[in-house]
């Protein structure tokens, strides 16, 4: 058959493209420096103010790193999530125990149109947006 090819790894993955292999981790010293920086950001108050344009930091758990978000509000006191989930395995998700402290809005493509969505997130996982 001309023009038709099957990638065996895609077939094994149920028709979905195979996942990219994970990049190797940095050397331990670089990992420690990154973890210390994350700790410093986590233990400090939110550094942003309403109107700031921010973006999730790459590698900090949010999927839209590099995309602009606007800070809508900053919580006076971080909102903690320690409510036990119905599915106990969810205590291992990053949402359990999170410390959300600011609300952001961004554009998203959904249902065939672009829309503005707003949600609470953890500021320590963000940085100022650089255009």
C-alpha cells in the first residue's frame, strides 16, 4: 500500500505516539542547587502582584510553561489543601498539601475556540514572563 506506514512502537502504544525518552538528570550538585532555589521560593511570600505577567517555570509541574498568564489576585494567606481525597492514592498527587497563593488567568484552546480561564496556583512554581 502506497502512502500508508505503521510505526510498530505506535501500534504497541495503542495507536498513540510513543512517549519521548526522559532527558537525563543534571549532575547531583546542579540538582541540589535547583532544590535549594525551589525551597527558597517556596518558603517566601508570593513575589508577584495583580497585573504582573508570569509564566509557569519549566520543570515545575505545570504543563503550560512559557505561556503568558496574568496575576488576578494574591491571597492574603495561602490556601492549603489537606482535605483527604476519596481515592487515597491521590495523596501522592502534587495537589494534596499544595499551598496555592495566587490566582492567574491565561488563554486556552478548548472546544474549538480560544477562551480565558482562571485558576489558583502556587506562585513558587512561576517566574516573570519574558517576551
